[in-house]
C-alpha cells in the first residue's frame, strides 16, 4: 500500500490566504486510508528569515527536517501531500538518495524558479523548484539537476524566472501538449534518467477543473490529460516519489467540489 505523508505547511506560500492550505491538506487526509497515513506536525508560528532572505525560514527548515526524517529509510515510494509546494523539496531529496539519476516532473502554473535575490515576496514556494536543482540556503546540496527536470504547464512566469529558464537545461511542456499522452514520457526518457519523481501543484490545472487554489491561472491542463500522461510515464519508468500541493478551499464544505479530481490524481501517483 502506498504511504501518504500529510504536511499542512502554509509558511512557504506568498498568499495572504495561505492558511487555507491547512484545510486543504486536512480535507484530502480525511479521504485517505488511515493505515497508510503519516502526519508531519507543522509548527503554528510563522517563523523568521534568520538572514536567509527566505521568509519564515526557521519554521520551513524545521518542517524540511521532519519530512526528511519521516522518509528516511523508506524503500517504497511515498506521496507527500501539502500544504504549499515547498514540501516537495525534501521529498525529492529523499528519493534522490535511492535514485541519484532521477528526473523531476514539476507540474505547476508557475516556474517556482526564484532565488532570495529575485523574489519580491521572499516566499519559499516561489523558489521550490530552484531549491531542488541549485544549491542555496534551503538545500545546500541540491538533490537533482536542471538537465533532468521537466516543467509542465507553467504559464505565469515572472521576468526573473523566464530569464533563469532560458538556457537552464530544463525541458518545458505546455499544458495543451499533454493531449499527446506520450509527450511527457518521451521528454523524461530523453533526459537519460532511470527513475522519476512527480510533483503536482493543483494550479497547473485549468480553473474550470479545480476551484480551490490560491491563484488560478487560465488555460491550464485537463486532469484527464495529466492522468493519462502519468499512466504512460509509469509504464516506461519507475515512479520513486511524488507530491501534491496547493489545495486551498475557501471552506471545508467547498473542498468536496474538488476532492474527486484530487483523488483521481493521487490514484495516478499511487
């Protein structure tokens, strides 16, 4: 049985409504089998930057270490559920210890490629993918490389992110390219990786498909195309870890509207 690790972290988000991410993570957890569920306690306090340029770093680094401890020694893939998408970074690091040549597939409407120097908000969520592929305060030893990274569905890039992306070696796949269910698997195979980690931020989806995200971006991916693409990818390469983040329903009752789609995505990852 797949292990699910629930991390209701909100401190990495730049949004004034970030605490909705707690309710989103808990709503997902309620629909998962308890026997397969592990929770990471997220401190209530916001935390301090402690000179890193990353807002709330003191709390975020504590949660990073807790995730690493929970995943240490795991031989089977786990699915980490946020919270904000920074929860994926230590999970990628855990998977990379077992599979150093893994590829990252990062589904997100945004690039998440800022650094503390380029980020206007100082929010770690906007730096999460960069932290996974480039050394910095959050991950002194990055677990993956740009050359084995696939950014899928990104369509809201800041200028600094677009500049970082150009010539980075990261492969991009647009949301509408997922209509070809083999496109993702082909792109991952072309990196030469022997295993893959998949992260899904729900804002990669079209707003017509999912309501409970903090910053909906038009012209996103169709959930059916994402699921079909993941099925082909998993036929061709082992999935050695995964994460899903960004669920922020306006109310706990409103969460029900999106849970069917979210659970189908989790099924594709598990």
